[in-house]
C-alpha cells in the first residue's frame, strides 16, 4: 500500500492499494474511492462494538478491498489539523485520543484504553477513555491543529491541560489530577483538571483541541432573544 498526505490545514490521506489489499476505517470516514473498492461492514463482536462506542468511534467498522486490480481510497480529516502515519507493531503500540483514529491497514487492532485513575478521568472530561492501536500495519491518526512532540525519559513527566494530549506511546502512563488551591481553581482561568503524562515514550500534543475551539465559537454566538 502506498499513500500520500496532502491538503493541510484540512488534510486528506490518499491510499493506493494493490489488488486484494484492504483498509479498515470508521463508518463515514471514506471520502472518495475508485469504483473497484468493495466495502464490508462488521462489528467484530459485542465487546469490540461497545468498546468503540465508549471510545468515541462508530460502533461498526468498514473494510474496503481493491477487487480485480489496483484501487484508490481517500480518508479526509474532520477538523483543521494534521494527519500522521504510524507504523504499528509489537512494542510500537500507541494510545490515541477518542475520535482520533482515521483508518488503517487490516492488521491493526483498535481497542479501548482507560486511564489509571478512573474517577479523575470521569471528572476530568476529555482523555479518560482513549483508543489503543496494536497489531501490525500502518495506521492514520488525525490531530487537531499542529503537533508538538516530546520524548520523555523513564519517570519524566509533562503536565498538560486536559484535551491537548493527541496521542502517546503505549509505554507512557497518564493520570488526571485536580488543580490545587481554591484560588487557582476560581481565579486562574484554567480548567479544574490537568493531565500528567509519564515516560518513557513519545507524547504528541495538539495545539487546537476541537472542544476548545467549539467553546470559543459558542461564546461568540449571540443568544436568542
């Protein structure tokens, strides 16, 4: 499979498949394709269906296969930002924000990832339930805005405002903690919770979370009379 990512800030990944090759994606992710691409929809069992639902994805996945020769299929980002290609394999698993998975080769597995501190995650909002990509193959992930990467050593930490963690290596761990101090909470102008990512591994931060963007736009819309 060959691919090309183009069109930022509203990027699309265009995949060229050999005959018989397949791609998986979430329902509704396909943007355009050649006529010989055959689609099949599946859930993969009750556990996987509900897992995808909790992680913010569609309950069903589509598999597109090039029939009778080479085929082309494209997957576009749903929000201004970036598309990253990731080579998934043993020891190269990644954890992605909910809704971040775009498409992948057939050997990539998508499952639910929970933070260690469940209650902190419930109250912290975004980031509690994420997605883990494992198996073997190439995967494509969409990120809100631009990407800033940090390589964390074992035990090294970074404190991130909730929602800015786009993805991280599965070797990293993540906790949601409450901001300390009543005055900081009431007057600081930030959220009630922060996310702490601990290495070892690489963490990918996004500069424009879609939730923050939606909140900013909502504040500019006049209320109805």
